[in-house]
C-alpha cells in the first residue's frame, strides 16, 4: 500500500534550488568566457577553422 512521504522542509528545498541555479550560472559564465576568447582569437583550447577570403573574391 502506498504511503505518503514526509514533506521536504522549505530550507532544504531552497538549498537544492540554489545549487541547481548556481550550476547553471557557472556553466553560462564558462560558455561566455569561451565565446569571448574565440571571438578575440586568444583561445588556447578551442580551434576554429578560418575561412579563406581570397577564394571568395
């Protein structure tokens, strides 16, 4: 027979939500940092294939 579980406290719920939000925030900062380094061509760990502009002209 199914028994209802105990209710999770508000503080525990808040802690879990904040951990979840912080993980997303850190991933966004890392992605933005990588995008910035790629756009300024200072990236050491991410390589972008450059287009040949002379072939287009």
